[in-house]
C-alpha cells in the first residue's frame, strides 16, 4: 500500500492548521501566533503536538477550526520535558469551548502522570458563547486539574493577550504568572461592565494591565517588555525548578557564566551603614553571598519592602527571602506578608531550601493595616514557615524585632539554623520605644531626660539586644564575621541537604486565608 492519497489528505489537513489569513490577522496586531509562541519557547524541533485535528461538535459554520483554538503538546525546554498549551486568538478569538477545554485537561493529566512542568499561554476572549454551559463546565474541569496538580508539578501561566471573567482564575491558581507590558490584560469584569455598574471610567490597561498586576495587585510575578523577553524569563525560571515534587531542583554551576567562588567578601563589611536608622539595598548582600549573577527575583515591583526570588549557592537552587530596609525600613505589612508566605509555600512544595536575610523593625503599625487584617495576613507567614519541612536558614543582618523576629528567625518556629552578624539586635521592640515604656516614670522625673534616655538605650542594647544574649540561650547557632557569610552558609546548607522531617497525618491544616 502506497498511502499516497492518505498522505496527500494528511498534508492538506496540516495546511489547514497554518491558515495564512489567520497568521496575518495575528501579525497585524503585532503579536506572534500560537505556534510561533510554542516555537519560541521550546528547544528547536522538540515540540510534539497532540489533538491537532480536534474540532467542536457544535456546528458553528465557517468559524469551526481544526484544533478548536488551542495548540497542545509537549517538548523540551533546556532539554527537560515540559507540557504546554497555547491559545490561538486568531481562531474564534481563542475562546474556550468543550473540546478546547478537553485538550487542556488532557495536557494536565499527562503532565501529572509524567511529573513534568506545565506552561499555559493565555490569549483568549473567554468562554465561547455559542457553547453555553459546556464552555463554563470546561473551565470548571480545567480549574480542578490545576488545583490537583498544585504542589505536584510547577505551573507557569504566560498572559499574552486578554484574560477576562472566570478565565482569570486559571492564572490566579497557578504558581507563576508572567505578563507583557502593553499586551497582557487580566480582570474579572472589564471596563464596560465596571462603568455600567459603578460609573467608573477606566481603561483595560489601567484596570488589569501588566503594570497594575505587577505593581499593585501582585497577581503577576514577572512583567516583561516583549514576548521574546517573556519566553526567556520562563526558560530561566524553569532552570531553578525541579520537574516535580518528588525530585530535587537541578544543580548547575551558573546560569550565565562562572560561579562566584570566593568565600570571603570584604564588600559585605561596608553595605550596612553605621547609622542603624539608615536604609540600604539588601540585594547588594544577596548578590555578594550567592553565585555570580544567579539571583532571579520574583515579584520585583510588588511589596518592595520584601524581596523574594531564587538564587544559587555553589550551583544549588535556593529560595531567598529578605527584608528590604530601603523600603518602609524593612517593615512587614499585608502585601509583603502575602508575598513571603506564598513564596515559602512554593519552595516547600518543590524541595527548595530557604534562606532568610533579616533586617526588620517589625510589622507596619497603623489603622489602615489593622482594619485590612494585618493579623490574618501576618499569620500566613508564621503558618508557611512553621509548616515548611525544607531546610530553613536565617541570617540576622541587623534588626529582628517583635512578631517579625518570630516569623523570620525564631528557633521555636523550627528553623534549622539561625546565623547572626555581630551587630544584630533581637528584641520585642526597638530600644528607643522600649526605654520610653520601661523607664517612663524615671524619664518624667529626671532633670535631664534626654541624657537619661540615651544612657538607658545604650544599656538596653548592651544587656539585652546584642546577639550574644540570644546565643547564650541557644536561639542563635552562630555569630559570624559578615565577610565569611558565604562560606558559613554553604557549610550549614550542605549539612542539611539530606534533611527529612515527618508530618503528623492529617487531611490539611487551616491556613488563615
């Protein structure tokens, strides 16, 4: 049998998958097609498409396209297997119907069975109106698969077009959301509905654009200037993550170039100012301690008083959490609490050790924070750290006060190691506030209250706040010379690589959401 006719039919069908008119339609909008996006993301020639000829069983006339508006399959990214779906806006606006949903569901099933990450490229007008409840049920099925896969395989959602209504919960449920400036939008209700219901006039970009979600809402983890930059970011992120929850993150000597191997850094002695009330950029310390150019920040523009991201220590992936003294003096608040808690839980799910850099005067005071639930949000941080079983190491750089101390470096919260720099201060509150409370009467009766206050502040620092007091009680494991931070950190880290911690059997806890 020659199969000549059958092969010609197959070739003809394949041509339908790449309709020049649809390609031109997408290019005219300044956007790549769904297939071009797949080709940009995956290693050359590695992608294998499945369900290419699936079509809706609902006859919608000329609007019926092979593939039903989404490309699904698997391939290699940096030689590691990844599953993906890419919605095709040029075909029925990338709208989600019954078969469209079933294709995505199949990809999730395959990814979980094989223990492989999932990348979803969103560019869709939402539910397909012509298919009614079948479209809505399709979203329900997808959301269920996303939730079942959560904590099992890494999930990355890339928004390269509109994502509105119930569809926006797909990125909301995933581990990471990437957006592109000027291209991506995401909202529950669009500008027209907002205007009709509330009278408020707002553009799609202001309502749910990349800047809004990258800076204000925190719904986007990374924002890029172009699709190509976005795909490069996805590849870089995947290089830090394991394939699944049963494997360890890949070890590599560096992402870009040689490893920063020097164990002693004189620069660390000069980053923190002598004036303890003055801020500094904690990322300078992070970059000095970990492998050269290895820090990949997550949510860099949201809740900037906290820094989260991935880095490498002698090639090992490490999750980094740090207070940022240059923003709000490093105080923790509602947004930074959510940011930290979510990141810690992700690291724990995927076997990524956590290193904290602590310099915080505590939680941000004020009626606004209290009324919006700082207690509930702050409790998330406590819950996340206490629940995490991966290696947890804290380095106290300067201040560790109050509830923030408990969350970020308390030994009784099951930290494996707490390291302190010699000028570290640990206390219920800052010495200035403490003196005003403890010596309130003495200060009121003193002939020179300013001098007495300064004397008591200094006395408090020496007797109670310095790290040697905590070290005597076993609450600090090591006090080190700052320039030896990398060397000390790696020794501890290496000793914890085989850490195992069993949990009490239970269905699940009740995190204060």
